[in-house]
C-alpha cells in the first residue's frame, strides 16, 4: 500500500509539471531554413525571429539557450507581454554556436544555413577575420565572390547552426547582451549622482536607418554624456547618449528632448510626441 502511495505521488508530480510547461511542440529550425544575422552596435550577432501560431517566448528562449528574462531584457520587453503571429523578436547568437567550416562531422541534414547581411562600410576582411574568425578566401570561395566588391544588403553564407538549438553553455549570460551594457551605464549614472531634473514633451526623430542604440538631443546635457529618460505612461526608464543640442527653431520651444526611434521604442512610446521626465 505504501509503495502504491509513493507511485501515485510521483505520477501526480509529473502530471503537475507537465501542466506547468507551455504547450509548444513546434520546431524552431529545419535543415532547409536560413538564419540571417545582422551585427548590432555592440558587435553582437542578431537573429530576428518572426513568431508563428502556437510559439511562445518561453520555448524560444529555451531553444536558443537563454532564460525568458534574458530574452525580455535583450529586447527591452516587459514581463507578461503577449506575442502574436507576425511579431518579431531579436535573439543574440553566440559565435561558438555557428559551425564555420565544412568537415566530416558536419551533418547538413541536422543544420540550417547561416547568412550575414552586409552593411555599408563592411569589408571582407572585417566580416571574415573579426566577426567570424575565418580566412577571407574561405568566405570568398563559399560565396563565389572572389575579387568582387561587397554590396550593402548582400547575403553571405558564413556557416551552419544546429536545428536542435543553442546549448545554454554557449551563451554568455554574464556580459554579452545589450541589457548588461545598459546596466553598466545605469551604474555609472548613479555613481556620478546627477541631479538635474526636467519634464516636458519629447519628440521622436523620424529618420531611416540609423543606430539601434538609444540616443538623444538636449540643450543642456553635455554631448557624449548619458541622460536618464522616464516615460510615466509605460513606467519605463532608459539611459540615452546625448549627441548634441536640439536644432534651434526646428520644434516647439516646450520640447525638452529629441529621441531616436530606438530610444522611443525602448520607452514604449506610442506617439511621435509624448511626455517624459529627465535626469542628467
């Protein structure tokens, strides 16, 4: 009887655990897929995934060797945010997860191809040597571009990634994320104990392309310094780099700060003009 009781108890434990796990059995990668990577301003390789029906943030994070909180922080997302089919999310891909050279152990039926998007100013040497740690001629021969110049937007085949995901041991959980770098900015900001405060409208700069980092223009804060920006509508705070002053006469005199699209996105802004509180 006692043995049956413990057997029932173990069975119930597994049943509860199974109910607690998200119902997500969809495969994230297949051998025929292509994983297109971009490199952000921190030098991180970024894969942008588009959610499909039934996919969850929990299983996406697990597949790529991350915790859900790490993926949220990397994308400046708030806890509990719901994703719908078609929504996009950025995922850091560690270099160690990319197989860069063909060998007898590479089973292409278990790997998807990895491509890099060329951006303006890229060189073959920079992509091959600095970003992927491979010889330039390997990159050229694989992409049939020996002696040919690179073009912005061009896709270069740089390696393969396992369709079974990225082991968490390959992800750098300590320091290699945008969130962690921003955390160091916060610590530096608090250490210097800035106390200047200001409130008023912010305007989002509508420009094509540009940096993915939060930047701001402000009339008083010193260029190159960091400014704290708080959005009371979303209860979000970011730290943006000041690049210069607000152009005179370009906006209403009550505007206190101009923000990049990346800064507005991280603040959760819904409009091109919204109220903020500043410290600098």
